[in-house]
């Protein structure tokens, strides 16, 4: 969205050497039968399993909010929750002449709790670079009580302070009702109506696969197992409540933690090992703040009574560390 990357740099393409010894099947899943222990693909073929890990993530469900799909199709609303969509958002922001730029979080939960705020900071940076920042009013509306709610009571307000420094107004506890693309108006459930010239939104999210009931898949954080023996789930498809009672963020670091815990418990389930470790609640994130700088924060999200995550000061060194971490992740597949 910022224009620093192209969409071809986003996908991870595992090499043949990395996947040696793995039988890869490409297809779309139609259904999972927990009792029969089979996965049915859309071509009606079936895959049997002894152990299954669901790591299919969430999907963007733009159609859930009335009027949003048409606003998106007509180009008056954009998002950055897919590589091609982020490229389109970059074009829209680059061509934006000024006016009311509104960022909107449409529903909870959503992937990467800091992403909407990071996106707002990067949009302000892009507009400043283009000479359009002085002509633009930027605001953000969210149904959240505070940003980064799962990280405790500090980081979210520290993030809001960063936005305030950039003259971005943040409006909490605003649940969207519908979008009027003809008049470019957001209508909220509390009766408030907000005009926009360009809308940048976080799409509603839905799980890509469900098991016994609609909605996110519940897991045991000790084992990552679902309600069905032999089936585990990791990453954004899951719902996890921390010991504090707050939700575990849908973030890559917790997919990684969950994957490690699931692997150990699957080996135990299959009789290959006698011990396994529970999922770690230790998590961190980087937040781009613009001008090639970033902030970071780290905490144990399973800490009681609440996690205590604080954000660092912005620096170019942290931006470099963020990029280095991505390269380390990618190197696992090369």
C-alpha cells in the first residue's frame, strides 16, 4: 500500500528441496468430516488422514456490510488485506487530491490488530511525500474499546498517541451499519453519519473452514487440538481466549507458536514421542510509522492479570530489524 513493495514480492514460494519428502496436493476444500477422518475437495476427491492440521486462515467477507461491496467495486473504497487490493489502495492514495480520508475497521476480530493503525500512519506518510497531507483530514473509526486490546491496557493508547502526533482522529466504539457509496457516507449503529472522499477499510473476516458449527474454531491451547481427536488448528482460523479473558490476536507470531505446539502434540498423538509443550503466549510485533521508521513491543499474552506491552520509540533501526525478521522467515522455505 505504501508503494515500497510490489505484489510479486509478497508470496512465499517454497523450493522443491524444502518440500522434499512431502506429498503436495493442490486443490480447494469443500468439507472436513471429523468422524470419517476425510477431507473432501471441490473436485469430489477425498483425502484420508490420521492427523489433520487446519491452517487455512480467514477470508475477507466484504459482502457482510451493506453497500461496502459496491463501494469497493466502484473504487470509492479500498483495502489492503490482500496483495492486489493493497496495490489498488496505493494507486488510489497516490491519485488522492485531498479531502476526507477515512479508515474504517468494519468488524472484530480481524487479522493483525495493529495493521489498520499502521496503514493509517503509512497513508499519512505517503500523502506527505506527495504534497497532499495538508489538504487531507484523516480519521479512523473502530468498534474496539481500544486498539490492541489483547495486549493489555498500555500499548493501544500509546499507539493512539502516535496517531495524534500525525493529526489523525481516532473514534472508538463505532460499529458500522452500512455504507452509502452514492453519497460517500458511512452510517454507524449509534446513528452517526460520516462523509468520506476515500474510504480505506478493514474487511469483515470469516473462517475459511468450519467444523461442527459456524464460526471460528475453538482449540485447547495446551495441545492445539480442536473438539475432535486427531484434528488440530493453528493461526487465524482459531479463536483463543487468554488467561486474562482477552482474545489472543490473530497474528503471525501466534500461528508460528501454535504450529510448534501442534507439531509436538501430533507426534505424541501418533506415538512418536512421549512429551510435548503447550503453545507459548510470548509475542511481539513491529509497526511501521512512516519515514522508514518503526516501533516494536513484546510481551507474554498469557500473563496474569493482564499482558504489559509497551511500544518503543520509532527508529530506522527497528524498521531494518522488521525487514530482517521477514527475510529470516522467508529463508525457512528457500
